C-alpha cells in the first residue's frame, strides 16, 4: 500500500525541482491580479479620446483568463491606422466584454469545428467599426427580432439575465454610436459597434 503522505512529499519535491515551471505559474498569477486590478479601478464617466485597438487588446487579454475561453481561438484583426474615438472608456469595455462572453456561451459544447471569435476594427464611412464574429449556434430570425429587448434571453436559467444587449445598446448610443447584429442559425453571429471618430471639434 502506498503511503499517501510519502507520495505527496515526493510530488512536492518534484514540483520544487522545476523552478522555471513555478516561476511561470507565479508570473501568470501576477498577470491575472494586475489585469483584475486595472479593470476594477474606477474609470472616468466622461467621454474621452480612446485608443480603441489598445482597449480591445486589454479586454481580450482580460477575458482570456475566463475558463470559457480556454478552448476558443480568440483572433484580433485590428486596423493599425484606426483613428482615436471619442467615448466613455468604461462603456466600450463593458460592451466588448458582454459581446465576447455572449459569443463564448454561443459556442459551448461545439464539436463540429474549432470554436473561434474574431474581433476586427476598421474605418468605415467616417466611423470606427468594431466587429465581433463567432462561429457558434447562431440565431433564428424570430430571436433576432427580440435580442435588444430588456430581459429577453435564450440562455438557460442562471446563465443570463437578458439585459446584456439592451444595456450595451444604451451605452453605445449614449456615446453617439450604434450597435447592430447579423446572425444565421447554425452558422454564427456578427455583432458590430459603430463609434464616432475623435475630431478637433469635440
């Protein structure tokens, strides 16, 4: 019979003999703590000039610590020439997190292909465009007609309150922007955010 205490002791000695592994895990914990600290710091509630690409990078890195994203390819396709936008930092961050979490939930249990979320930015018609595309379950036409309604949700009980997209639309519109959705059942969903470009007149 194996002495469990002795077995545990040997295991602990093996872990201690791999300082590189311990250092790697320590750095990861520190990185997670720093990210959480940054996102928990109160942000200005006033519109300001924002580097949208940088905000997206930070937000994507933050949500990647969520275990739902462990099996998902999270791809950033950001336009390096994108001008600054004029919006409330906290508003845009909340909306992007919500869209990413919704996309991850839509791919739960997906087995037919690798779950994938692509976040893209571009300049279109004088506005900054953010597109979040997933290859999840998609939505029916009937569902699409109600997605922005308060308390409407297709998620199981306990997984969603149905206010995420409703609040997201309110936040983006309060910043002078627009939010839209395209989806096809069984194919995936594309969410778009349109935000005003910062100008000298602002």
